[in-house]
C-alpha cells in the first residue's frame, strides 16, 4: 500500500486485506490500483460468508474493480455510520445476502453497478445512500417491506437517485418504496409484487421513465413530470404528475415531448 490517504495523495491498494485494515475516517481517501486483474472473488477471500458487518473506509474510488460472490448474513452487510462519504467506480456482482440492510451510511454512490439477490424480512438496500449515474439489478425476496433508498435514522441523508438505471424484481413484500427523497433523470423497470401502492419518489422528482410491472398502483409525489408504462401498471389517483403511456409511446421521443416530458428531439 502506498500514499498518505489525502485527497491529493490517496492510499493506493490492490488487495482486500489492506483495504479493510484502513480506519474509517472522513478525511481519508483511497483508490484501488491499476492492475491486470481487477477482481476480488469472495469465494477465495471468505467462502463461508460474513456473519458480521464489514466497513467500507471513507472515500473510495474502486477504479473499475469487481467485488464478486459476496455473501453475508449480518443484519447490515456493509456499513459506516459517519457522514459525507463516497463510493465510486465499483462493480459489485453476484452477491447473495440475508441482511436487513445491504449498505448503510450517508454515502454518495457514483458510477457503480450492483447485481445480486437479497433475501430477508425487511430490506433496506441503500439506507441513507444516494445513487448517481449507477446501475442496479437486484432480485429481492421478502415477507415484509422493501426500501431501495431510505433516509430512516439520517437527518442529512443523501438518499436520492439521479441519472441511474434501476431494475428490481421484488416478491412477497407488502410495502415497497423506491426512493423517499428525490429521483430524477432515471429509468426504473422490473417487476414488483406488493400489497399496498408502490411509492416511487419524494417531492422535487421528475424526468423519470418507469417501466414497472406491478400488481399495485404506482404512487408518485414528484413536482416534475415522469412517465410510466400503462400496459404494465396503474397509477394511484393522487399521482397527478405521473403520466401513463403505452410501451410504444415510451419509445417515441416526439410523443413524449408533446405531453411535456423534457426530452430532446431533432
């Protein structure tokens, strides 16, 4: 490991042991090294999986590394309880967790890809975290509630979504909430089974395309216009700024522009 941990001279790491040995402080910066092999396979690191939370130290640029085959039965899989941290440029794939919370902390998650399975009673995928320019493809089996980004317990939570591509396959839940703050310029698709209306957003949301198959109506409270696939779902009667479109209309830029959806056309 090299570097001093400052923003100008971050710690440079190339293995899991060095990474997890760095203390979690808000003024520490870490960057994963350039390498011919940018994969951490947890089948090799810890094939039996984790029973306790692991900490992600401070501000981390994963530099395109992949974390693969991560397994956890801890109540929170990954955590840090401080504020104003960043996770960037990470591929987190084929994870399987039986945890109430996947990532806990006031992180900004930027340019990251997540794909895997979560199986638990109440699921908070990114608690207090915000997603920017990221891709999420997660299957969730639950018997209670699911929250993709949720600001519970955080006063100054980062839990908003911008410019992201979200694919969710949620089975068995009653309450499903995608985002309790702002979601903008994002695409949400997949399939949801719930027993109450599916909450899509908080206020100040807009410019989203929602292509969800849902057995419950979609509840949208954004002040900006978003559109949804009316072939696959209905909307809650209070969702005045959520406009239904057929699958074909969602592909038609001129039509979307004509109904006030802010999309550029030539």
